[in-house]
C-alpha cells in the first residue's frame, strides 16, 4: 500500500516532521481514542446515539485516509477526507462532552493532531500538483 519512493519524492510543506514521529504519535492517539470511547460507553447518559455515530464515522474516515493518500496517491481526495474527519471529530468531542468531560478531553490531542495533519495534507496538495 505504501509507496515510499512516491512519498519521498513529494515536495514537503514547511514544518513536516521526520517520518519516525508518526508511528509513536498515532500509537498514543489511538490509545487515547480507545480510552475515550470506553469511558463514554461506560458512562450513563440519556441519548448517546450521536456520540456513537460521530465516533464511528470519524473512525471510518481515519481508516480510509491512509489508503487514499498513500495507496491511491490521491492527495486531493485525501484532503477532502481529512476535512470531513476534522468536522466529525469536533462533533464527537461535543457529543462526548455531554456525557463525560474526561472522554471529550481525551480526544483533544487527536483533534489538534488532525488540524496539523490537515495542514500537511493541504501543503502536499498545493506543492505537488
């Protein structure tokens, strides 16, 4: 799926971190996402439908992004996906906050990372057309 030659030959936007940063960052973020979801799931709440809905939509978008960007090499479509992901994780945080502030706050680093990743995706898109 990952074509390192293609990716390594792309013009990188300013403030692109070294590739070694991504694996530990995502390991941390997936852990906090999981803990957040478990806390949300275990908390009593009136109507958690939208929290579950937004969480699983953002998870699907997250899982689609890598194959679209790296596998299909469709940087523009990946940008659309990550913008949709930004919106759905923001909505997830809002919904989780109604039931558990802790669950919501655990998603904030993920949201901030996604904003940064959106900048990178946009930079790759602009610089490599």
